[in-house]
C-alpha cells in the first residue's frame, strides 16, 4: 500500500513539474474538419494570439473525415502531455455518440474539456414563394399541410437536419426532409422555390437575406445575433425551449495535467477578450462564449441528451 502511495505521489510530482515548464515546444492543434471550415477558422484566429501568449507556436493540423470523428479520435489517443489539443464541435462531441455504436472515442471520458470558445446559431429561412411571413405563419401552414412543407439540409443526421427535427418536435409539425450533398446546393433550390425552408448557416446566407432572395424568420440561439439584430430567436417567435447551435470548443486528451488545462483555459478566455479577436469572430457570426472547463463539460452532457432524444424520436440514421 505504501509503495502504491509513493508511486502515486511521484507521478503527481512529475505532472506538476511538467506543467511548470510547459510549453517547451510547439503545440499541435487538431481540427477534425477541412481548411476553411468554421472550426478551422476559429483555430487559426485563436492560434495566432495563443502562440504569442504561450511562447510556442500553435500548429493547426487538419484531420477531416467521417464527420469529424477521425480527427477527434486522433486527439483522444494522443499523449496527454499538453502538446496535442483539439477543437471539438456539437457534431463531434454531442451528436456522433448517438449515431454510431462504434464511435472510436467517448466524448466525455476520452477528453479533458478546456474551454467553450464560440457558439454559432442557424437562421431559419424560407423561400420567398412560401406564403409565410413569420414563424407563427410557417407553423400554421405546416399544420395545415402535414408532410408537404419541404426543408433541406447538408445530409442525413447533419446538425441542420437535427435542428429541423427538433423544430418538428417542439412545434408539433410534420415536414418533408430533402437531404443535399451541400447547403450551397439547397440554397439554390430555396431561392428558386423548389425548396420551402432551411436552417442555414448565417455568414453565407446574409447576402441572400439582404438581397431578398430568401426570407429570414428567426435565429436558433438563446440570444439575438449581432449580424441580424432585428430577427427574433425561435423562442421569442413562439417555440419555447428551442435552441440549436454549432458550438466550437477546445479539448485535450483525457489525463492532461490539470495545471495545463487551467493555463489553457485562462489564456483562451483572455484571448477572447481582445478586440481583434472579437471582430474576427463577429465577422464569422460566431458568438464568443468563454467560461471554465466545467461549463464546457456541462454543455457536452446536456447536448448529448438533447440530440440523443431528437435522433431517437425521429429514428434518424447517419448516411
């Protein structure tokens, strides 16, 4: 017993010593999505500032594939020494676990949460040919024509698909899902009137909204979006408890020394206060949401349960 206690004490002291000298070399930041994705943009915005504050370069390593699961698994299986961190999202850490029985990582047990970085809600847009000028009118129309109102998404089990399924559940309507290979394709059909509605990402859709090519009814966060200040949230527009957002967070492999996690959390939260970071995030319609690691852990657990219920109720399967 004494030998075990001595060994544990030695491991603890080694971890503390490591944390005190960390970082001594560049840090790999694994992004489980391709260059140009929201997670990639966030990683690069933070990377520039964190590199300066930590005294070591944050090197972005894009590992796309399997809806983010490949890159997330790379982080989960990396050495927990503070030299590999990752960027997780709603998809990789809240949705994937309910879609795959063979997920190679556990979104809770395999990671040490560092910080929730940003939250990006969707905007509910409809075709200008659809006779619905408000969310209430859309709900009334959908109830009058069950299964006839079509909506697009970037594929089965995509977050936009789940956001629509959540809307069906909470509003008590039945819609017709039309999956596309990309949201860019579905927007073309939305503008032409071949598609009725869609929960769309905000940055590429704002120009369509301003040009009158699509009609925006509501955003899906708990607060109004800075880029669309006059647009109500789904809750304000009459669907209680509705929230569907793509959040982006920083995580590390489970077992990463607590001192390193605490340092990274502190540095990330400080970086998020910088004016240039705020403006860069706002340009991407990303709402900054700093907080302690415990807040991120709670968000992951809450969203796993929320999306697991939506997936089960809709009998939704991944492609």
